[in-house]
C-alpha cells in the first residue's frame, strides 16, 4: 500500500476533509480482522489476538496488491468470541455498507467512513479458548472464508468482484492456514 504523509490541522472540520481527500484518492482496498467482543481474559488473549492479526495481515496484503472494484475501500471483519451465556447479547449483525459518513468521536476527533463494508462473525468460544496459535489461525481463516463465500453483498455495492476476491482469499488461506 502506498504511504502518504498527512498533515493534521487543528481547524475544526479540516481534518475530516484532509482524511476524506487522502482516502478518496487511495488506489487500494484494506481488510481488517479483529476481535470486537470477547469474554476471554486479556492475559489469555494476547497470543490469540496476535494469531488473528497474522490472518488479518495476510488478507490485507492480498487485497493491497489486487483490484476488486471501486465500491469497497475498507472491509472491517469483527469477530465475536463470547461464552454461551452471553449468546443472546452478542449476536452478529448483518453486513453493513457505508458509502460516506463523517462523525465525531469524543466530541472533537473526526472519523470518516468511506466505502466501508462491516461484517461480524461469531466464533465458538470453547474452540477459540482451547486452540493454540496455528489451530486458531485455521479456525479464523476458515470462518472468514466461509462467511465471504456465503456473503450477500449489500445492494449499494455495485462494483466489487466478489467471485475473484473469494477465489484469491481461498487460495491464500489454503496455502497459509488451511493446510
């Protein structure tokens, strides 16, 4: 992914416009896979989060070097890993696509979502807790791949080559994690 220097100005609203300009003129797509809800103790989850980050980095490197269309610039894949007693409170939401949205975090930090697809995946708590690093990478890669294979892309996403994306992701994950 090409590196860019972004100057941050203190003038209200200008940062959002600078970030939007840099994002708008970006030529690559990004993928981020991370845990968004977990009941695993932090001490036990550090190595698990690192294993998940390796799967995320591999997927991100794949999309950075390929063109799958212009409708999606960022994919956020959130993993939910909670005990079964919390199942009713932690259900994955349907995929969401944001064309463009500017919000303010903490009242003054602008956040810009532009062409972002958000997907949530629920993983089996007991499997994740018992898995060592390599097994966890296999579980995450398998679930992410399965989710994308069955994904119904939102109607607003008009220019995205899902078939090629899934085929490339399948090849990458089979080579690296699904041996």
